[in-house]
């Protein structure tokens, strides 16, 4: 899927539009996905990820992308971030 947060896994969801006459029609609401380049100082490189704004707050809360990746469960991450997590763990960042 195109609009998926690589941190939180947020994706689009189906909702109803309700008119004044209470007619309901289906449509999708998209999450607020941003494409960001985040610097990882332990590796000395910038990583491009698709992340929601709440995902950015989660990264800040944990103290950076590398700290978040080391603490996160690998099955909840995208393949790109799983690879990065493996590199960080092999470097000795537990």
C-alpha cells in the first residue's frame, strides 16, 4: 500500500459521509503521511521513511530513530526499517 506509516502502521480507513438528509455514502480517510529524511548519527547516514505525524512524535518520545528501532518489535516494522534495525543491533546498540 502507498499510504502506510512505517512506524505506527497507520493506513486508510473506511468511513461514512453523512448528508443533512442523513444519507450515508462510503469514502476513505487518509492518514497524515509525510516522507521524511531522518539522520541516524550512529551510522552517519540519512534514512528516507514514510511516517505519520504521530509516528514522528513517537520517534521523538523514544529519543531518535535508532533508539526506537532497537526497542521496537521487528514484526511491526517495514522491511526497510527491519534492515536498519539489524545493522544497528550488529553495531552493538542494545
